[in-house]
C-alpha cells in the first residue's frame, strides 16, 4: 500500500469516526429533553407515593431555629431556546432555618406569540438540596405566557433546621426550557 493510499484510508476512517461521534452527540439532545419532560410526572408520582404535601410539611415543620440565619440567594439561570426575561423579584433573603418563606420570580414573554416554558430548579451547594424544602413551586409544570405577558411566579419554601451549621448560604436557580412544541402536540 502506498503512502498516499494509506493517508487517504486514514482520512476516510477519521471521517467515519467523526460522523459516528456526531450522530451520538445528536442523539443525546432528544434523550436529554425526554428526560427533562419525564421529570414532571415522576416528581408528582414520588410526592404522591411518599405522601408529601405542602400542608403536611408545614404541620411537621413547627420548629424554627432562631439561633442562626441562612442566606438564600435567587438566580434566574438560563432560558433555553426562547426569549423570556426571567428575574427574581428578591435577589436574597436572610431566614432562620425552619421559617416558611415565599418569594417570587418575574417572567415576561418577549416573543410576539404565546410560548410555553418549563422550569427546572437547581440548588447549591449540592448538600443543601437535602435540606431545602419547596412547599409550592412553579417548577416542573408548564407555564404558558401570551405575547408580552408578565407574571410573578411564587416559590414557598423552608430550610430544614437540620441543615449543617457549616452551610450558611444557599443558591436557588431555575433554568427555563422552551416546551412550546411539546405543549402543542398534547
């Protein structure tokens, strides 16, 4: 085999490998979107099976730790694939662990037509997620806004008093995903 033939064969093999890698990467995107969409019914099912409800959590949460404060910061994260302006009304609150608090995020549809989004939350540091209890939230449910519509979306939560003492600050962030096409199909 000549050197030129060998190089041509190597280039062709690299092209095949590149195409295979691209195909795998393009497959990941719909899989990730399906995973996000499946989180809503899964989250509801888990809450139903475990008997979790806002009234039960509030009834169990009658202990407020007045000996310390925790800073909770709110972030709007990213908006995937569509033009919604999404900001926390309050950027930060200082609370006592066990204290039930309601804050709001403000969202505006900047598009010229109705769109539907779904928010996925994240909490940092990761360990704090075990102690951050949302009692009412707009996350994991579809939110449809008309063109130019602005809406305040509340979040009611508390931080479990069992939060380790070395965690003094928590960040709650939401990422909105455009699910307009998915909403229209159903």
